[in-house]
């Protein structure tokens, strides 16, 4: 199972690639990826609790 940080790293990289690989925006991609992954983890946790 992937760690949270690994999921964020992969998502940030994917977002960066989708956006044309713009330089100098890594903090923004990391922030957005962290938000998305945290939402996914919360959703997964809630689905498992049902």
C-alpha cells in the first residue's frame, strides 16, 4: 500500500504534466495534490466504515 506522501507525490507530478510541465509552480501542484489525496483518503475511510 502506498503511503500518503507517495500518493501526493504521484498526483502532484500528474497534475504538473497535465498542465504542460510548467517550471516554478511545484508548491502549488503539491498543495492541490495534497488536498485531492486527503479528500480521497477521507472518502475511502468513510466507505470502509459503512
